[in-house]
């Protein structure tokens, strides 16, 4: 029952938002009493936290599967971003914004975990790209990684990018183009142009 509650709550939070969905809504949707939910999750905050971790783990597993394919670094980062864009398009509400606004402590802890995982992923990709001659040899990996993280976080800032004018998926796509073209070598540029002519198609 705990997993059933978690799955349904995650689905509803993505569709309607963390703030909009109540424990009553979840209970009614599952055909159970609210008391049953509280037996597994003492507060709504605990349930929101569990759902956020579940979403994070799900996305991380998807990224790990792409990395396991051992693609060249350029192809790998493009596939990862395509996967992320697909996940973003599946979200009908703005869960990240609502999480930060209404559950700041949960958002903070999740961002710390994401930062550690992203560093591992991006630094490894950058080092491989330099080693294989696909990225410029003069890039400072420690700086480029920080630029990468800083810009992705900046995309979420509604003061700079109001969502009604700049959908997150649109910004992520343009950021990736900016990032890749700033670090590829002449050899990497050839691969990038080939990929542009024959883009990776979504499933």
C-alpha cells in the first residue's frame, strides 16, 4: 500500500502541483481513507519528500542507463538532455517551482543531492571529451562544470526567465547548444554537425 500511495501521489503532484493536491484528493483517488495514508506518511511534507526522492531516483536511473551505453561524450550529453527534455514535457504543472516555494527545506536537500550527482556526471563527460579530443584541450573542467551547473540553476529563476515566455524545455534545449558549441574541438565540431543532420529521435 505504501508504494501504491507513493506512485499515485507522485502522479497527481506532477499533474496538478505539490500545493494543489491535498491528502484528501489522494485518498479519494485511491479509494482509501486519509487515515491509511497517514499510517504510512505522517504528514503531507513527508509524502512530498518521498515523492521528490522517487522522481529524482527515477531520472538518475534513466541517466545512468544512457551513460552505460558508452556513447562518445558529445552523443552522451545530447542523449541525457533529450531524456531530461522528454521528462519535462511529461510534467503538466511546475513541480520544481512549487517545491522551492512551498517546501524549501525539501528542495534544498534535493538540490544538494542533484549537485553532487551532476558533478560526477558532467566532470566525467568533460574529462572524457578532452581525452578523446572531442572537447578543447584548453578548457578548465572545474570551471566549465560550475558554469554548467550555475546556468542550469539560473534557468529556473523566474525573474530572468518568466515561464509564460520561456518554457523550461525551450531554455534547456538552447542552453545545451550554447554549452556544447563553447567546448567542442574541431574534431568534435564535425561530429556535432553530423548529429545535427541526423538528430537522435525520441522513442
